[in-house]
C-alpha cells in the first residue's frame, strides 16, 4: 500500500482554505446583519448591509450545496 503524500497534502490544503474561507464569509454575513441594526438605530435603512449579508449567506449555501453534490455524485 502506497500513500500519495502530495495528493494528501493537496486535499488538506484545499480543505483548510475552504473551511477558513467559508467561516470568514459566514462571519461577514453575521457582521453585516449587525451593522444593519446599527444603521437602522441611527436612522438609516441598512439596505446595503442587508444585501451584503444575503450575498454572503447565499455564497455559503452554494458552497455547502456544491460540497454535498460532490459527495453524493
């Protein structure tokens, strides 16, 4: 039995980058919702913050759905 250490390392790096990226994107979505509340308290609408949060969450959902597709297919 031979282990391809290069391929294993590549899988590790890709998984690490994906996990950090997805977590960061989700955190930005949460922060955008918080900023929206702050903007509304100051008399603004917070539309830009809400739009950014929705985009972040949509990208997160798309990445998770693609991952599930890769596992199932």
